[in-house]
C-alpha cells in the first residue's frame, strides 16, 4: 500500500514537472506569435509587470492571493532576469513583489510604455500558463495566411473542449475531429471534443484583403473553450509586402509558411492513421464464438471458430452459465469469447 502510494506520488511529480516544462515552451510560442512585432525584452518586462499588477500590492503579496496550481506555474515562468529568490511559490512571489516594486519605481516610464504595447499578448501568455497548470497545453503556429493550435490533455482527469469561437469573416476554422463525428469538420461554438494525450488540432485559414498593392490579413482572435477554462489566442495583423520593398520579411514569412505546411501534412497523416484504425476496429468481429468445458462430462462442445475449447487471438473467454446433463450431478461451464477492449 505504502509502496504504491510512493510510486503514484513520484509519477505525479514527474508528470507535473514535464507539463510545466512543456507549458513554458508552448506558452512562449503564444508570446512569440501574439507579440511578434515587439522585442523579447519588451514582452519579458510586460510579463513581470502584469504578474506584479495581478498578485502584488506595494512590496507585498496581495491579501487573499490563492497560490493554486495555475498561479504556481505563472510564478515559476516569470523571466529569469527578474529575481524570484528561492523557496516555495509563496516565498518566491513575496521576494519578487519586493524587488520588482523597487525596479518599477526607478523605471516607471519604461514599464508604462512596454505594458501598453504587449498587454494583450501577456494576458494570452498568462492564460496559457494557467490552463497548463490545469493540465491542458496549447501550441500555436501562426503565419500570414494560416493559424493552427494543437491542444493536448496532460492530466489524468477528464478535459473537454466545449466550443471554438472566432469571427468567420476573419478566420475559417476546422477541427480534426469531435465527439459527435470523426474527420475534419467546421469548428464552431457547438464543437465538443474529449481530449486525450494525442494532439487535437484547430486549423484556420485567414482570408486576405487588398489594400493598395499589399495583400493584408486583419487582426483576429481565436478562442478555444474547455471544461477547465478558455484559451484566447490574439492573431496580429499581417501583410505580404512587395518583395522588392521587404525581401527579408517575405523570406521569414515563407519559412513560417513552410513550417505550417509541414504541420498540415503531419496532421493529415495522423488523421488518416486514426481513421484507418477506427475503420479497422469497426470491421473486426466483436464475438469470437463459444464453447463448453467440463472435467468429467463427455457432453462438451468445441468453439466452431477454433475447433478447440479456447478463443481466437485477441479474444477473452467469459463464463456466462453452468449446464447439467442427463447424468445426475454432472455438468460443465459455458464460455463465450469477447474481443479485448483497446
């Protein structure tokens, strides 16, 4: 009993640590895409300022702050250049409140400017980290023409997507499957999907507009509602400028397009394999025959499928009844063969 509890505890710690590492990686992508036109220093400062505003008052932690799993993940992901000290989350947050308050007093103008340009991106990052603490990770990929978000459940508990929201004039989105039916389908507020450890993908294309000689893509928001909270990805405005005026920008955009195309191909392959597996399972028989067995009765019957007193491969025998023969006190067991549950 005690050994099992220790193993479960160690497994939970490993799971939590792995999820936190992935969350920091994936949620950094949220920052990268949502604030792609700002420097790393600006949105790192924005993270720290937003964390301070939400959880600190003066040099101390706000009264009533709940250090739940989500906040714990946010505190641990504050950029390393902002000193958090050591110890548990409460001690680290207290130390951060004190040191950041001193730095903020000395650089108020800089923080005010930075906060105004990245507040939406930082909010999306904090939202991503909080949901990661609840056991859901979101990994976005955004280009001028497309946006994809991979969603994965990383907790033992049940987690469901309970709708996808966007402006259909700015985005055209599909999902890889839903609880209602398999296969690619339009994403909407009625989309429900029970998440697993396999990636589930929301894929969007961005309709273009012509403004002068430029092909532009307006700013859009993509919201994925789940049973643990809502993930909001701000997708910044973009444009394909004439090559002669912005060759380097176009090269970088083309690189992202190539990465998104590769992701599209990977999603299609995964989807094809999943559909093939489900189709195969549907065509496989669920019943593998029946047979009787007795150590003393001569009245016994083999399984007509195997011609023996056993089940075919991938089937399990289940005793469902006892029978008696004409001989007093003589009988046997009746077994049926049921396919293993996968």
